[in-house]
């Protein structure tokens, strides 16, 4: 089984503005729609679209839990969240205008997770995760959630022999690495924060990635936005260059990319196929408006345009 864990779930409220969003002006709304907010929930959306069984868990607020779970169920995702009473899942405003310069995102911090809810999640994972299940933690926890509490939940997976996939940042990523995750997917900024220095060239990235692989992580994937990704395994390093698309909204590209990676791991495809598919899938996402939308037909076409270079100089 594959589990996706979103500790700070969100509902995206997408507001499309006529023209370019301007201060001191009445910015007229063209239309409003709702979508599933990231992070691991989007990984579930990818998996379900590919007909791969998975369970989305984490925390939701009881007051509007149905809005989120209905959006997820409409995309074929099985939901098994811990619902906290008298709380609301946060709403994130995504403002899109006609400038073509990407979206504005305005987010709430999310409700505080009670100790009781945290225990329920630990219990759920502990009862359900079995050896070699994939468990994806994507996104940071909400405010008031300290690193020890985060690790207490994440550790349940490694204790059970599950394969841990981490897409997090800051101290959460730093501490989770000590649990030897199966795969990590920081973006270039998260990775530089992790290593504590600026990295400008591939030659500067690779040694830092190597250190993590030596620490026991199987896949170190650093995503570089429209520049693609750098990928390291114990055997080889790869530079992946995505196809050129007209970028409409790159919010959620990382989540969709992780979705593609997890789907490929589950299907046990070759690493080249995994990178080609995930890169084409996330490029398709970048060319779409909504943060969890992508097109499998377009992905198929884009796959042929993904360039994968094996960095022979760094092979072991
Ligand atoms: P998120 O906002 O979901 O957290 P992220 O910053 O973690 O995203 P990115 O590095 O921005 O992740 O994007 C993930 C992958 O998506 C990239 O490695 C790349 O393959 C693809 N991608 C992102 N933007 C573009 C783009 N403009 N064109 C083509 N591919 C893109
Ligand atoms: Mg990015
Ligand atoms: Mg990200």
C-alpha cells in the first residue's frame, strides 16, 4: 500500500482576476473555483489518476472536512484522515491574473493539532503500515507543531519497516534525514538551506548529495523548477532537463513530481523511465491552471522531450 500524509491540509480557493492585479483598483473576479490544497494530498491525486491504490491521511478540521474529502474522492482518492473537532481545514487563496507572471498565494497557518490527534495518527500508521509500504510525508506541519512531534509521527513508518519519502524543508527535513528515508525531494532552495551554503554548479551540488546517499538514503532528488532536477542514487547521478512549456502555474509542480516518482517506484520501472515520466508529468502540471491538474495525454507527448544525462564522471 501507499500512504500519503498531509499534516497541514488545505483547500485552495482559486480566484481568477480580469487583467493584471493592481493596487488601489477594483480588481474584478472572473471566476472562483475550489481545489485540493497540497502537499501529500496531491501525490494521492497523481496515484489515483494512475489507478494506483493509495490512502490519504493526516489531519483535517471537522467543520469543513467534507469539502476536502469530497474534492479528493471526486479524484478517486481514498481518505482516512484524523478529524479534529471544532476546527476548520485552512483555505489558501490562489490569485491568478492575466500577467502571465505566475500566481499570488495567500495562506492561513492552519489549526493547532492536539496531542490527542497526534496520538491517533501514530496509532493509525502503527496499525496499518507494513514492511515495504511507501509512506509519503509532504509539506510542513502547522504552527505549534515542533520537530520532536513531527519526528514522533514520521518515525512510526521506519519503525514498521515502511519506505519513507520526505518532501519537507528546514528542521523537519534535517531531522527526518536521520531516519534514513528511502527518498527525499527538496527543491534547490530547501537543499541549500539544508547544507547551509549556496550551491551554484552541479559540481557543488553532487558532493552534498553524495554525503546524504552515504548516510543511507536511496534516492536524493533535488528539483530545480523549470531547470529540471539533479538525481542521485548509490550507483549513479543524473541531470534531468524538462521540456519547454508555456508556464501557467508552477504551484504544486513538486507534489506532482513526487507523485510521478512514487508511482514509478511502486511500478518498479527503470530509473530513466521514472525520471522521464515524473519530469513530463510535472511539466504538464506547470502548463495548467490548477495546482493539482495535469494531463496524462500531454505527459506522454512531453516524455519524448525530456533530456536525461547520466553524469558518468560521478558514477560509482
Ligand atoms: P512546490 O511548489 O510543489 O513545492 P517545488 O519548488 O518543490 O514545487 P519545483 O522544483 O519547482 O518543485 O518543480 C518540480 C519539478 O517540476 C521540476 O523538477 C521540473 O521537472 C518540473 N517543473 C517545474 N516548473 C517547470 C516549468 N516551468 N517547466 C517545466 N517543468 C517544470
Ligand atoms: Mg519551485
Ligand atoms: Mg516543494
